[in-house]
């Protein structure tokens, strides 16, 4: 049990280091879409809390389903499913979605962009985020990315601290207003 009285997630050795990681990370499959949709919607609803311009649309569930299906088959994307271990074996408990984008004016010419990363709360704060970041970065590099970029709501201070601690820094900004 954790200090908060929640069950402690089971651990298993990570495949690339000796750290115990309470997930198994693998490429997402079409059969995972029904499990990934609610996780993606949880993330988007969390984003909505950071800024009213990120209000979730009424058709978000169908949009999520179509986007995830397309992403699984996109050679310029990396979609990894995080499965729990132990009692949560074979249950999708998180995911990361990243895409390759061309940088027409900058070197390196290809960037890997982490557009979504989400983990159920029980699996957070056990080194899982860092492990997922390491694995998605390696997958993006293998597909030709020379730099990795993370996109998230500007007001998400948790994400700002997470990425800054791992060597990320701001390089561009997007500003918005309603019309």
C-alpha cells in the first residue's frame, strides 16, 4: 500500500535497464483502440481543466476512435500501449502517441513530437513516465527523428516540470484567442 492507502502497482524489471517498472510497453494494436479511447479522453478532459480553449467536443469519442485507428497504421507515428503487470496483466493502463514531422527550415530535418502521453494515476510516480519517454524517444530516433519535442497545454506545470527535469526546454510558443 502507498502512503495514501492505495494499492501499490506490481513491478517487473524493465527490458532496457534494471529499474523496476510496473508496466509492459508495446506497440498498440487495432484491438487496443477500445481501451485507448477512454484514456485519450481522460487526457483531453484533463487538458480542458488547464484552459477553456481546450474544451472537449461532443464528438470527441468518435474522433478519438478514428484518430487512434489511423495512428496505428501510420508509418510516421509511434503509438505505444502500456499494459499493467500482475493483477493488471494485459490491461492497457496508459499510452504514448508521437509523430514524425519534417522541419523544412531547421536541422535536424525530422522531429519526433510527443502529442499525447497518459497513465492511469495508480501507475504514476514509479518511474513509468521516464521509462515511457526513453522508449518513445528511442522509437522516434529509429524512425529518423533527430530531436524530440513534447506538446502539452502551456498551463500544465506538472508537464513543464517533468520535461524540464529531463532536459527539455521551450523552443516555440503558440498563442490563441477565440474568434
